[in-house]
């Protein structure tokens, strides 16, 4: 199994920045097989949506709403993923979930709350 633990959420004013981190732990065999990691978010009453993903070869994907403001990166050990969030807007308020994928198996963290005040 793989466990994901997020950190870095909090309350910030509009225009501010936050950096989220997610560390994968557990089976070394499975961690070494993780081929994608990313972030999703879910606002109250809405579905969980993709924010950004990165693959083992560092190919990145971003939601249109965060392009140019958020940056996803991964540690050299490939077991930690970061999300640098700049120019935050109130509409970025949500619970942010870390995701790790091994082929067709997905693992999820417990989520970290990000609240952006206007």
C-alpha cells in the first residue's frame, strides 16, 4: 500500500501564496512504481477536479484555471510532490487532495484545506 500525507494548507488573503506538500510512504516496491502524482481539489457542493499532475518523466498538466499561477514539482526521490500556488483567488478555496497513480490504481491523501479570503 501507499500512504499519502499532505501539508501546507491554510488561510491566506487573495493575491497571496501557499505551498502544498505531499509525501508518499509505505511499500518501497509500490512507491518506486508510482508513475504519476498530482493534486485535485473539491469545493463545497462541487465535484473533485484536477488541479495539476506530473509524471515520472516530469510531464506536467494543469487545469486552465490555474495555469500561470500554480506550479507542480516532484522531489528527485519521486516520493514527494509539491504545489506552489501564487496569486491565489477566493475561487481557489477548496480541500486539496494529493493523488498518486500506479497504472490503473489510485491512492489519495486525506486532504488539506486551502481558504482564500477576499
